[in-house]
C-alpha cells in the first residue's frame, strides 16, 4: 500500500470523551483528496480509552502503553510507527475545524522552506488561545507563569513573548508554536530526530522547534486553519505534578541552551516563588479564609518544594 499523505498522531491519558470527539472531527478536517492514518498512543489510561477507541474507531491504530511515557515518549512511539509524508501531532483535547488539516497540508506543500506549521487555536468558547511564541529570553524564563506575572501581567516582556505585537489573523514566521497541534514534515523528523524524552511534557515543542530552526527550517503560523483546544484536560487532573513537570522542563531547557549555572539559579528562583506561594496560602488559612482551598494549595505547593524541581 502507498504511504498516506498524513499521519495523525495523538497521545492520550484519561480524556476518553474528548479523544472520541477529536477522532470524530478528523474526516471533515482532512476533507477529500488526501489519505491519512491515525495512530493513538494511550499512556496507561484507566478510563476505558483503549476499549472505546477500538470499538468506535476500528480503523485507528491504537498503541496501549502499560505505563505513562509522557507526551514526548508517546509521540516518539507514534512517529517511529508512522508512514505518512507529513505528521500531525495533535492533542486529544482538540477539535479540528472542517478543512483545517487540509489547510495545514496545503501550507507546507506551498512553502517548502517551512518545516513545521501550526494553526490558530481557540478555546471552547471561541476566544483566541495565543499559540505563537518568540524564544524565551532569560527574563522570560525567570518570570513567565510565576508570581511575577501574577502581580505584573502587563510587563512588556510577556506580550512580546506571545507575539501580541503581531496580528493574529495573518500567516507569519514564528520562533516556536504551542504543541497542541503541530504539522511537521517527515524530513524534519528524519533530520533533527524526535522529541527530547528528557522532557516528560512541557517545553518539548520549544526544544523541537529550536532544533528545527537551527537545522535551517522555518516555523510558521497559519490562521486559516483553526482548531479548538480544551487546554490542560489531562494535566489538570494532577495539579502539583503539572507544576513540577512544567517548571522542571523549563530548568532542563535552560540547562540545555544556557548552561548549568543559569539553570541552577533558575531552579532556586522558581523554588523560592513556591515558598512565597505556600506562605501566602498559609497566611490566608490562618485567617480562616476558605481554609479547605488554602490547605489544598499548601499541599500542592509543598509537593513542588519537596520535588526540588530536579
């Protein structure tokens, strides 16, 4: 059999209902004239995901892992098995709009210098989800998604990072893209390799796009393709683990591209922000302001601190 035009690769963990909606949306998103295969890698879900996919979508190739290999490990499994000329790494909590995947395919077909392209992402309510990024500066690595951004959200560095100074309704070259939907040439995968599995999840798409750009490929954003993203439906099931994985990946990215000394300083700084958060929640708990919520957050922040972000 001839290789398909597109391999759609989905790594899932305990989001059965969203995954089924995603799979249902794929035929209209691909449209007529293109061939595709779908590979679902399930990371040891306990919600019946594998059984449901195999029953409702028997044409989908389902790989059932006995342990959670993370976003990176699962996608690398899928890419190693994929036969398509292009790969679409797609989150299970997405709903591609009709024609969206065909549009991404057309974009790479007509832009040979582009190795990775991503769509315009929207939240379930239709509002825009920023998905374009510039590479983080050291200031961004130390401040973005921390208490600094909580208290000073209008600092120019944050808007620059998400490219708020560029129109979101025009195709454009970017440094990197949010990994909820990445349409990738097979040649990029063959040239730079798969996702770095030292990242369990988070920052892996930043790392991958950076390696692709260093290899000479452009990264692009195509707003003509739209995909709904129900953000974080897997990671929100374990809040403390989400914090740990997010900032641990940031430290690893910093070590890889800025050296061990800067990475160690970042790790200590990030841990200090969680000390502050723990003390803030503790003071509110002492004042009996929503004590149940405060106690829960203190447990979550305490778990982050005990991890050391190592």
